[in-house]
C-alpha cells in the first residue's frame, strides 16, 4: 500500500515540476489557460505553387509538441493570407481535431517532398478526427475556403525553408558548404 501511495506522490511531483519548468520558460499552450497561442511570424513567406500561380502566406511555425497540440485553438481572427505550418519530425500518420478551435479551417496535408497530399475542412469545435489517410510531414492550416479560392489543390507544391530544410530519411541533412545534390532543383524538391 505504501508503494502505491509513493507512486501517486511521485506522479504529482512530476506534474508539478513539468508545469513549473513550462512556466519558467514562458511556454504557454492554448489548453493550459484558454487563451490563443501566438507564435512569431516567420520572416519568409510560404508559397503554394498552383494552377492559378503562386500564392504567398505569412505563417507561424509549430515545431514543438506543445505548439502543435495548441495550434490555432481559441484564435478568434486570422488574416486571409496567414496560416500555421505544423512541422513533424518524420513522415507519419497524423490526426487533427477542432476542439476549442473557433475558426473554420482548411487543413492542407503535405508530404516530405512539399507536395499536397490532401485538403480537408475543419468545423469549429468538432472533436471528429481529421486525417489525410496517409502519412505526411507537414500540415498547413488556413482559413476555411482559402484553398479553393486560391486554387490550391492536391499535388500542388508548397515551398518554405522549413519544408526544404527537412531532411529526407534517405539522405542526411546537407552540411554547410556541401554542393547541391544532383537531380534536385526547384527549391530542393527532388524532380
């Protein structure tokens, strides 16, 4: 019985330490306090190459697990040319939901090569899982209807340094000063 109590005490101490560290470093997730998480806007625009031409978006980039979990929750407004890019460590199955998300969204699922695999719609406050049905490396969230308005479609190319710099599993990241790989052009996307 005593060991069971110590396990409970240990878990409580671990939770308290974790929350203290998060508070110390100023990490704030949307679910922790019911407020929207605002990440810095990346200085380089994200570009979607579509049949209608190039469409540019300012983006916040969610890389850390806490950032990806919070996403656009509690956000009340977002400019039509703005979005959030979710970056995962590797190609993997992903599932999103809209719990605590006020804005209707387009979720653009992107493969490792920067090509759009699927575009799904997210309804505010829905807990239904939104998934492309295949592994992806990136997800771009935009205001609902922006993808259709701008002609963004499956197979289109998305360019951004966060996508180009993501190493492919078959080759290590390039070191500074390395020559470019043969057969790679178009912003580092294999052709």
